[in-house]
C-alpha cells in the first residue's frame, strides 16, 4: 500500500519563558538581556497544505511536534528574537522613509512664470498654458481648445491636470515626451501660429513637441532652425545682469535664448519736462 505525505506550512506564535529565582524590579528590567530563555509554541495556524504520493515505509511524524523539537534544539533566545525584530523594524522604517521621500509633492509657487502659446491644427485652435518653478523648470500645463464638445474638453483638462501632478511629483518631462510624441489621431496636419513647429500628427504630438523644444532644448524635434549661440554669448551667461533676467523671465517663453530677447536701451534718452 502506498502512503501519502502531507506537507503543511504554519504560522507560529512563540512564547519565551525565563526561570527567575526571585522577582524584583532589577531582575525584571534585565529579563530581555538574559540568554536562558526557552521557546514554546503557543498557536499554530495552517497557511497551505500539499499532498503527494510516497512509497511509504517510513512513518510521518506530526509537523507540529517537529516544529517544537527543531525550535527547542535551536535554542532561540529572547535576545536574538529582539535583535531580529529591531532589525526588521529599522528596515521597515527606512523603506517607509524612502517611500515618503519619493511621494513628496513639490508645490508650485503662488505667483509663477510661464507662457501661453496659441496654435491652429486644421480648424482647431489650441491654447497651451505653462507654469514654472522659480528655477525655470516646468511644473504644470493647461490645455484649452475652441471647437471641441464638453466631453472632449473635460478629458483634455483632466489630462493636463494628470500631467501637472506627475511633474510636481518628480516625473521627468522627458518621460512624457517619449510617451506622447508621434501619437496619431485627428486633428492633425499643418500647424499655424508656432514658429518652430510646422506640422503635427495629433494635438498631443504638438503639445509635447512644443514642451520638448522650449524646456528641454530638443532642437531635433523642431521644423525650423533655432538660434545658434556664439562663444561670446556663452561666456556672458554668468553675468549678473543675465542672471537677473533669467530669474524674471519664463524659460519656456524665450526657449533659453535670453541674449536674443534682451533689448539694448543704452542709447535711449528720455526727456521729462515738468508742467510747471
């Protein structure tokens, strides 16, 4: 006759017992550091059970008794269990702190820079609004259209909110550009009103192409040549006046070409005459 072996997995609750000669506060305070603790199994919960066929000459002992014997042989002490629990708690706290740091949201300033770009794809007008942090990084977008129904407008607005939340939680703009660039759906075709983008395969393709050019400097996505900086202009980037301009100017609006957007007023004279 063949026998069947039953393989059972348990969740065990342990109780640690110390033998004390006398009871006092000093002995009780040092009980956790004692190494003479004995472990007993208080409760056993069956988690999973598997059955398999065997030749069956050897007798199968009870798994609960095996657990008691193995744990008594190992002689698990209270100090070891305490150290294991403390290490586990430390690792859990580190993981929780890492998750909290990763989940931190970088709030936008109340008064922020940005720009509005109007463009037309087919018969559809699109208004792209951007918001920037103080250092010039993009943190939010808003998308408005003119000829779409209420459903499409609601979806577009909520899509912009989702992108904005992703940016504020630290998702790089490059990830969104890679995900939505070259998406194809109507309206598509020629783009009017944007000096760097002449055509797009969809509204999303146009929006993230514009953001990539303005905030990431990806000139390979533009259809018209950009302004090439000279060495002299690159050397002037650290000037104090240029730093002030960068602090008050939208990086996306000037597309990082601060030097080309500056107006020289050194030769302008203003005569103020009093009415008296």
